[in-house]
């Protein structure tokens, strides 16, 4: 079952702008992960943030986690046309299997050249 | 490069004709997953293996079966495909270590005639 909800469902921006996607979840988690999926391809892992962490960076990506609000955000700075993809958050829930992900519904990001 | 490989990328079968999708990995990961993903939706977990230990999701139809003959290979068998089974099927792997991401193949797009 899905517990994550991404917001917005779709986002269209111009190249060079920043893109922010949000994810909310309902249960306690061990970690939260963000994945990217290009059209017709598999998912690619971007960042994993543990429940005791608040912020992580990787290149142009910044992920924050607020466990009190059960929410996370993914910021892509200086976006490029190649960033066009669907972005999913996924949680590993406390008390459940450490090996299962619960996915959100995803945000479709379009970066216009 | 180490990776998760799915064959074929595109598969067409007839209504009711059994079909097998293949996945191999060079990561030597203990855990392997099969997901079903329909258009504009998040991946839906069908089942996963921890080594040879099979874990079926409660809502996975009996029509879907899986085999994992060794660490490297995993197969998805659809015994009698219906039109509703047309989807992208994604294989993924994960290390048994804590707080690790999943690694996805590029999927097999299954069409039913």
C-alpha cells in the first residue's frame, strides 16, 4: 500500500530555475529515499536520508526531512532539461520489513529548455 | 559495471499465453524484487526474495509466480496473462545491510494482444 503523497503531482519550470518537490508520509520511518525515473526506464536512486538526519546534499540535490511533520522535500537547483523525469519518494517504515519500500505517487517534473 | 539487467526490454504475448520475464544481477545482493508499474503510477511490489526465502504480497494475484534458482537470477512467470496485466515490470535488488537503496533494472514492457 502507498503512504507517501508527493506534491505537486506535476511541475513545469524553465531551465535554470529551482524545482522543489514535497513528500508526506503517515507512519514512523527508518529512512526515506528519493528516486528518479526517466520515461520508459527503471528507477534511479538519488538520496537516502535516515530518520535521525535532517538534511542531505548530493551535487545539485538537497533533501530535507522533518519527522515531526512526517514530510520531506527534494530541491533541484539550476535545473536542466535532462532533469525532466518522474520523481518518487519512498519510505522504509519502522516496525515493518526493512527490505520493503512504500512509494508515493510521484511528481512529474518537466524542465523546458 | 555492476548492474541489474532485464530481458527482454519489450515483450508481447497473447491473452492467456504464459510468459516469463527475466532478471539478472551482478551486485551479489541478497534481496531481489519484482514490481508492476502501470502508466503514471508508482511501482507496486508483487513479491521479493531474501536469498531463497520467498515473500509474496497479500494482494498479488495467483496468476503471478516467481523463481529464483540462484543469487544472480530471478524470473517472473505470468501463467495466464489478461489485458489488465499489460504494464512495465521492474526488477530490483538490495543489499542485506541496513539503510541501503534498491537498484532497479530498466524494466520489461509487457503488451497483451
